[in-house]
C-alpha cells in the first residue's frame, strides 16, 4: 500500500457532475496530500484499475476507490463483482457512495467486497475526516500483499 510520504491516491467513480465536484472539493480541502482521479462509469473504472488503453496505461494503483452504484454503461454493482473476483485488485478498499438505501444494495455491496457503504447526500464537511480514518486504517494499520 501507500507510504506515509506519498500522496493518498483516490479513484472517484461518479457520473453526477455535482456530486463529483463536491467530493473533489472536500478531498482538496482536506489538509493532507492526496491525488484524486475521476472516472464517470464502471467501464472507465475497470480500464483505469487494469491500466487498459492509452488513456490509462500509466494509471497509478489507487489506495481507495469511492464508487457510485447507479451509473451508465456499467454500474457499481458490476464493478464490485469484477473486482471481487480479481486477485490483483480485490484488496483495494472500496467505499460505496450512493443514493440507494435499499437493504439489498447494502448487503450485496458488502458481500462483493465493499468496505463501507455511505448513503448520499453526504455531509461533505465531515467527509474528509472519514477518508482520513480510512487512510489511517488501510495504509498505516493493515498489511496487504502488493
């Protein structure tokens, strides 16, 4: 995972421009070095994570994925299914951030490897502290294979 001197790399997977802008602003306001990458659907998310195509050939491995469930082309549920079965990517922490509060979405997200489930709208003033807690846990506490 990440070293404390390196930026915390976050992949934001969000199709709503307003939600993406709010999330990026909250992460930029956080007094910590982070590197934010944004894609708008599951197809781009998997291409980024797998470094496919010229656009993502040099994509960094994220320390955290913030994943919306309801997106065009490929939704977050499909992304979770792909990542859950991928040995090289299944240990990247995933926080689902979605407007869905259906019990089935919550249960299935966790069963497919999501580490947290947040229902939007998110209180973005407190959002950075949540991300910091995730970083502290996943980067500084948990030891994962490369």
